[in-house]
C-alpha cells in the first residue's frame, strides 16, 4: 500500500575518541533512561486522540490504484444527516444518465401494466386499516412507527466529500489546509466541524491501524488463489467499501456487497476463518468453493467504481 513516507534523517557517526586520563569512562552497557521524553510523547499521542474523540470524527487513510490519500469519516444517526447531493456527479456520467432514462421508462411501463393490481392492493390495504381501527387494534401501525424510529437512530457513515465525490488528500498538510479553508463539504453540517477546523494540526492526521485501508492490494491478493488470501485485508476492504458506497450513494456497489451476494459470502467465510475452532475449519471449506476469478473480477469493479468518484487534492 502506500503508507505515508517518512523522511529518515541520517546523522554522521563521530569517530570514537580516547577519554582523557582524568575523566571517568562512561559505562556503555547502561541503557539510557529518558522518562521526560517518553512521557511527553505519550501525552502528545493522547492529546491527538482526544481531539478526534471530542469531535466524533476520525482521520482515514485509503490506498487506491492511483495513490494513497487521507480523508475524514464520521458516524451519525441517519435522522441527523443530509446525504451528499449526487445530481451533478451523475449528470456528468453519460452512461449513468442513459441508464436512468431507461430505468424510468421501464418504471412507467410497469406502472401502466400493473395499474389494476396496484388499485386492488391499495383497496386491500385501506380495508385492513379500517378493520384495525374498528377493532381498536393499532399494534401493527405502532410497530411500523417504531421500526421507522429505529432506522432513523441507526448510525450511518459520512466522509469528507462534496457533491457525491470523496475528497482525498495526498498529505496531512493539504488536508488540514482544506479543513481550515471553510470550503463546502458534507462534514461541515456536523456540530463539531467548527471545533475541528479551529484545533486540528497536520500532526493530528495520524490514522489508527483500523482506519487504514489498502484497496489497491485487494484484486492482486484475490488473484493469487485461496491459499494466499489475506482475511484481514479483504475484510477491512469490505468494511470501507460498504461505508463509501453508502455515504457516496453508489447503489451498484451496495448491491454487489449486499447480504446473499457472492462477495458477501466471501466476507462471511473470511470472518469465519479468523474466529478459530470448528467454525474456522468449515469456513475454509466454504472459501474453497468461491471462485478466485469471480471474486477478483467483482472487486476490480468495486475498486473501479470507488476510484471513479474520488476527487484527488494535492
């Protein structure tokens, strides 16, 4: 993957000098103790995480075939989130625009053909509702309302995006510069955005291991065959792909990873292999039945669709 490159500073070694006779020799065997520097470093690390915990947003690092970049991700209840506007993005895609026209025409045809059936269904629903009201049984309606409330409370992902495109920055400095700029983006709707823009520094852009994803390695890993598959790499790829497809409104990717799909079966089997026990044995047998070529082709499509909606920023 492309982890951020760290510049190594080489220090020229000094030639050892013979100590003077009246100066005591130093004991080279003793380990140096630097409690102040160690404590300071630990305090700095704690301070960095305290910022992200305070604002409820995290830095994320994503590697794609075109390069590696930093962005931000947050989770909030669905009722509190305004989804990204993909109108402009989809209009720029002639293939998507043409497909939407075809789908609309198909929908109109279905409505005409099924008009009588729809009327009967509506009448049946109305009759059922009337009977429930007459009998005083409102339990079904209450269940529906509770289900709607629960879906609104479900936390959904948001990314640093704008008009349906993921903003990826090649350096922490460029990401911080954008955050401070006041430029429009989908995370600015969060109450904590102003606090982040006032406090964040380039040194704070240090994603945790669990927030670092290597989508650039997925296809190649799958092509290597069952014996070379990396469960951690592939499971984490599935997690970020689901988050991105939801936040960026990529229904095709969501469908490919939906429950019951072949790639979802792959994900479940991989999770089973890392759990140990008899479950891991059975999961490995399930993996053998999943075609490596099919899996790699599916993931190549997913990575391609995500890459197509990335807005790289230097």
